C-alpha cells in the first residue's frame, strides 16, 4: 500500500468517524429523532468506521473494497433524502410511515445546513477517497 492510498483510507475513516459521532450527538444529546432514511444512512455509515479503521491499522487496501458498497449505498440514500427535503421528489414517494417525517421535520443545524446535505457530502467524499485508494499505483 502506498502512502497516498493509506492517507485516502485514513481520511475516509476520519470522515466516517466524525459523521458517526455527529449522528449520535444529534440523536442522543440534541434529542432529534432520526427519520427512516436517516436510519438507513446510519446503517451504511456506522460500519465504515470499523472497516476503514481496520484497513488503516493493518495497511490493507482491501478495506476499501469492503467499504465501497456501503459508501455508495449511503450516497444513493443521502441523495434521495436531499432531493426529498429540497422538494424535488413528490410527497407520494416519501418512504416514511408513522413516526418522524423524512421531509417535514426540521433538519437544520449550524445555521441552516440540512443534515441530509452533510450526509451526502460525507458519503460523496468517502466514496471518492475509496476510489482513489483503489487505483493502481505506478510503484
């Protein structure tokens, strides 16, 4: 594993760790109950901390192979959720049943930043870092 590949895995792990801690803080400390789409995004994000952490510790780039499907799944969910909150997805397509609404709840932190936008950014950056770490090196 080259230093660049290791650095990409480390940055991906750090983003996953910050995202996981942030999601737990928002849910457990701030008391904002997650909607169904947020739960699915958490299901995709939380294991990335362990997978990418183990990959960095063991310097095994195969961790990126294991993490990429989770990251791309989370990216798709976050994109759908972002489009839903922005109003580009019809209300009839909202997957949430009883409980917290995926589109109508107040999902803002840090002066107006939508939580699905943060999730989308995190999954996008992690996916890019994983793809860069999987590129063949010239060494």
